[in-house]
């Protein structure tokens, strides 16, 4: 019987709570404000350079400058770097010069992975494109071992966002 009394009182208390809660009214209001998020873009211009083919090089030859143009057609500031890839014995001795500065042999650049200069290889969104003059030099001391040697490869320009990065520790991502 005690159990029935306790259950009855619980039912009465629950009914009172529901009845009391249903009779209260609160004034309320709400407003919505639109929120839109958009990511920026990193887009390199399409026409970087014409293909390059140099033949019959001799020791102490320097090619005419090969002009490459890097344009930022995206909405974010970017850093860019130059990467050479390929194979052939000539990579061991053929030097790469950018704006008159020797950057090392093709093989050294391939081994290092890239050419990057944080002071000059940055293009802000909306800025003019960068044009680089790249010349290739076969040193005078190149020996007979390199007669009829070749290098077949590619120049790749990689870009990454400059925003939220420090020039000395750039994350080049997954290009």
C-alpha cells in the first residue's frame, strides 16, 4: 500500500509539473545573420615558357636566356620555387644561371630538390608576373667524357600560399 501511495504522489507531481509548465509563456525573439566562408586560390598562369632545346653545346658555351614567366592568377599571395627533374650525364656538369647568378649544376639542383629565394620568389595577388632569365653554362673544363652527352628533363614551377607561413619554414603541401 505504501508503494501505491508513493506511485500516486509521483503521478500527481508529474501532472502538476506538466500543467504548470504548459501555462507559462515567455516572450522570445531570434534573428539570423548570414555567414559565408570562401577559400582563396593559388593559380599559376598557363603560359610559363616555350619548350627549350639546345644542341651542339661545347665547353664554355652559355645559352641565350630562357625566359620563364610566373603569374599569380589566384586570390592569395604565393611563394614559388623551381624544380628540375630528368636524367642524363650532362646534368653533372651543366650549370644553371638565374639573373646571372650560378645556382649550381642541374644534378645539384635535382638532388637538393628545388631553387627557392624567399626574398624574390613571392608574388602577391594582383601583382605583375615575374619573368626569370635562365641560362645554362657548360664550363670550359668539361672533359671528353661528356662528348655527345644529353639531359632530358623538365622544369616545374610549384606554388604555395604565402599567408600564414614563414619564409624559412614553408609547407609546400602536396603539389
